[in-house]
């Protein structure tokens, strides 16, 4: 793109607009054609206020009074302040970029709500799509395995359908939810709060959004199937059940192993300095595709004993919706196998995810982590008074008008 000095701009600004029957004014933009390149360059490199001032000087736009420009700037600052204050009270990051893609959208009520709740809304929709795809694969493999009308007469689904649908469901869900640090799983959210600085106050609302997405997705799947409730026949479509031969100990370690591998690979994919060389900022650009291979491998290699469950939101939301649509209480107590099993897929993934993140940090990670602090972060366990003192100091700073957060 060409550059222009002041003399050239002054000469072209005062040049005639019509010479020899040729119109020098662009019909597309209404500005001199030889200045369109400069205007495009100015649009890319300068802020909005600077562009308006430059355009006014070049008579491309009517001059805006200084007081009016300052008033608009203050109004935008106040609107941003209200956005960040709402996010602060919800426990979300106040330094996150607010997505506003067109001027004036912040004037609409729903646009303001969406700007404040962008991470919970993203997680809800991502988990909803993930649930529909995964449970659709489970339903097809369970109900259509012996369908004689299928092509080839071998049914509409085989066991390999389940790993494929699990991986593709995660792929599509992460594409929708984006890089919020939660990745459709409360166990990953919890581990990232502990090891990667995700705000602890955001954990409840993110987990609620994820569980609600699984709850609604299970209801949609149940409505689409219209199968009669039977805890031992169709309930495994909506939630996980163990094999009858597995002991409580083997169930525990099966879930810990699966979630530890999951979290270890997730933090490795997001490590900018993994493999001794700097990758693209924020990890690999193929992160969703890598998650497809990860969950396909986990479900295919470790998905039999406890149905491959590694997501507390899917299990809890699925069981709640299964109870709502008429399944018996056996989906919670499981008297025919092991009483009290549901706590394993709901609670144990948090333990496995934290162990996987700790293992990666202690052996490989060199960034900011509790492991890379004096005494490897153990000091926080036996000196709670220090944390309480720091908290009182932070609260005092928030009450101070000079240091208060928005």
C-alpha cells in the first residue's frame, strides 16, 4: 500500500474533482479515488477517534466538536464499566475482551446480557451440542444394532460409533464454546482454576451452565427417541453404568486414569513452550481437532468398564433428566449392581483431572503454576492465615475508591 506525505495530500485535496470529462470522485466511497488507499491504511492502523480527526482534517467527514467526541468516549467508558462490574459479581474475568462487533449493539438489553454472560452462554451451547452428538451415537448403537432394515442388514450402529460420536461431539462443542478455559467439562474447569489461574468465583456459574446444557440435551435426545423408560435397557444412553463384574476400586481407578490422561493432554496442548519450542500463542491452532483424537482414543481404549464417562456435567445432567422423564430411582441407587455408584463419575473426575495437571506441571511445565512456587504450593495448605490476610487486604483495596475494581 502506497504512502503519502503532507504536500502530496494537500495538493490532491485542492485538486479539481472533474478534469476532461473524467470524474475524480469515487462513486463507491464518495472520496477522491487517489486517496482511497490512504483512507484504508488509516482505518487499519489508527483508533476510531484518530480516524475521525484525520477524516475531518481531510474534509472526508464533517468536523465533530471536541466536546461531543469526549462525551461519546466517556459514554463508551461507562458502558464498559457496567459490563465489567456485572462480570465481576458473577465471578468472570473482568479483563476479558467484550465481543461487540458493531457500533451501538451495547444499547440493546440482550446485547448487554450476552456481553456479560459470554462464557456461560458459550459453555451451555457447546455442552448441549456435545450431549446431542454423543447421546445420539449411544442411542444408535444401543437401539439400532439389530435393525434388519439397515444397509447390509447389520444394524444402524456398532460400538465404534460411540468413540467417533464422542470425539466429534467434543470437536463441535469446543468450536462453538471457544477458548474459555473450561472446555465443556467441570473437571477441566476445576483443574484450570487450581493450576492455570482461572478465577475460582467463575467455577460455580460455569459448572451450572455445563450441567444445564447436558440436562437440556438429554431431554432433547429423550424426546427424539420416545423410548419407554427402562433403567437397564435404555438408561445407558443418557448416563453411565458400570459393568457388573467391576469392583468399586477398579471403577475408581478407571475414571482417575481416564480423566488424568485427559487433563494432562489438554494442558500440554495449551502449553506455548511444549516440546522445547514456542508454538502459536495459546497453544496449537488445531486444538479442537486434537481433542477429537484425544476423546476418541480415551473412549476406544478405556470406555468399557465404566462406559467411558469422564465428564461430571454429562453424568449429573443426564441422570437428573432421566429422573424427570420417568426412569426409576435405580439410576441413582443401582441396587442390581453397586449401591451408590453415581458418585464415581460425578466426583472422581475432579480428582483425576487435578492429578493429571499436577503430574504435567511437576515434570514438564515451566510457566505460572502452584507447582512452580516455593515449596511447590504446599505452603498454602498449612498457612491459611496468610491467605486470609491477603484476602482482607484485597477487600480493603476494593473499598478504597482509588484502588477499587470496577
